[in-house]
């Protein structure tokens, strides 16, 4: 009735039919029309077109895909024996995966601002299926390394999913949606070791990648069916210009620089714990199996799930306060973690606190970054996650080296120092 009233008033003032239509268009929200495979919407998105269930589906997809680059950690011994690779050389499996993941962040994720994300996501996941099959059926170490490089390169589809989810969400609930989707990534990382350890015990290391190929294929089909046909504003840039513009974004956006630095430090702390934790737990007096050690990831999942609500706080303008509280918890977490030789309960408490803190800051970081340039969300995500990768790699290398010389107390002290630096950095840069 209101629309009719507006139309009649416009006509009564002597305006043309075309002018009255323009008034009606200004008074209404752009409609979405159902099409096969999802919804079609025009820029800008007036309301959220990503439901809770679809956000949860995004989260599960992220967890399945990101786990692919962490499966190898508990499988290195078996891979070494299978291909007669020395223990000093087999670590290249992890290194290659991380290097190509970083390359994927730089070269693939920005394409989300240039291409149709629905096709880009489905295409990358289908290619991931092929890469996983190559790894699971490899007959030589060369084929294995090629497959594992492709797995790492294509796993960055998770970040395209995060950027897509942020675009589909209404501004008032963008933080919540990002929190839900991002929690899937952290949970996938934490549970990858448990999943791989159990499957290896049941059916050998190859089954890990073949089962993951099936799961990834199923998820690719489901996502292609569910992902919205969203016609976002695309950049009129060449591919090389698109890549170069990432560096321009860093130069122009102070928030991106600050949050990327924070992301690097929190994931350095995260990697310090999870890379070296296997060392004291597998040694006397515990002598735990890989499966048992992987089960500690369940404690981390509890923390990650609790931190998913950080996105809601960011939506309410409490991002800075959330960051400060989380960084304090991150620093405190290293105290119970340092008591691993005396109490596994203390370790579990520390793990929960650490993963809660890391995930809370990570969700807040992305929530704040993704509001900066709506047309460049894929590039913003890629730039931020490159620093995440640097932090993860730094923490892995540093923690194992420190453990050799100073034991677990040295590792805990290193984690506490990095966490304190992150807190100090936040205090000096917060607005």
C-alpha cells in the first residue's frame, strides 16, 4: 500500500511514469530472485543473504580443506618408510606444503575480486580432489611432492570462502558470520592430526588423503549447489595490476598493517605451542601415541568455538576491547602450559585459553579488515593471511630449535615473550 501511495503522489504532482518508478525504486530494497543453485543479488547487498545454515556449511568446508595441509605432520614416519626418504629430508613435505600455500594466498585468493567466486571456489575444490588423489596414489617421492605442493596451493580456497561470506553478510552481522566461518578453519587445523592419526592406524597413511578427496568432492558439489549467484562489483584490472594493488592496500590502510602484524604474532604463538607439543608428550614419562597427542586438539576446539562470539563483539564496535582482553589471556595461557611435565590438566587449561585468545583476535582482525574496502575483500584477506603464514612458519622453526637447547621451559618462555610483544604492540597502536 505504501508503494501505491508513493506512486499516486508522484503522478498527482505531474511527474512522469518513469519518474514515479524511480521513486518506487528508491523506496524499496532490491529484490533477490531465486535461480537454480542459489540466489542472485545485485550490489549493494541491503540485507544478509547468507543464512546460519549456509554460514555453517562454509565453516565445515573450510575445516575440510584446510586440514589437507596439516595431515602430513603425524604421517611423516610412514611416508619416510614408504618412499625410503631420510628423516632429515622428509620434513620437506611440510615445508613444500606451506610454501605453496603462501604462493596460493598471493596468486589465487585475489582472483576473488576479479572472477565469479562461485565458480572459482568450486573449481579450486575440484582441483584439490585431483591433487589429493595424486598424493594418495603416489608411486614415487617426486609424484608425492608434486601432489602435496598442489594440495597446499589450492587449500587457500578457504580464504576465498571467508571473503565471500563477509560479502554476503549484512554489515550488522558481518563479524558474527566471519567468526562462524573462521572457526571452521581453526577447528580443521586442530583436528587434522587426530583424524590423520586414527585413519593411519586403521588403513594406512594413503587412506587419509583418499578419504579427504571423497569428502572434498562431496563438499564441492554441495557448495556449487548452495553458493549464491552473487554479482559483486568486479575490478577492471588486469591480473598483474590486481596483484600489485595488494601492496597498495598495505600502503593506504593503517588498520590492515596493524592487524596483519597482530595476526603474524598471534599465529607465531599458536605455532610455537602446536608444533613442539608432540615433543614432550611423546617422550617419557608420558610416551603418548600420535593419536593420543592429537586428541589434545579437542581442547583447542573448545577454545576456538568459544571465541567465535568475538565476531558479535566486533559488530557492536568492541573490537579493540576484545583484542586487548584476548591478548592478556594469550599471555596468561603460557603459565599453565609451562607445567606440562607436572600436570596434563594444566596443559589442557592452557590450550583452551591460548586457542580462545588466538581465535578471538583472529576473528576480530578479519572483521575489522573486511570492512575497509568492500570491492577488495579477497585481496585484503590474502594480504592478512600472508602474514599469518609467516607467523606460523616462524613459530614452527623457532619452537623446535628452542626445545633442543632449552626444553619445554624454553618453549613456554618463547611463547610468553611473543605474546607479550603482541600485547605491547596493540597498546602502542590502538586507536
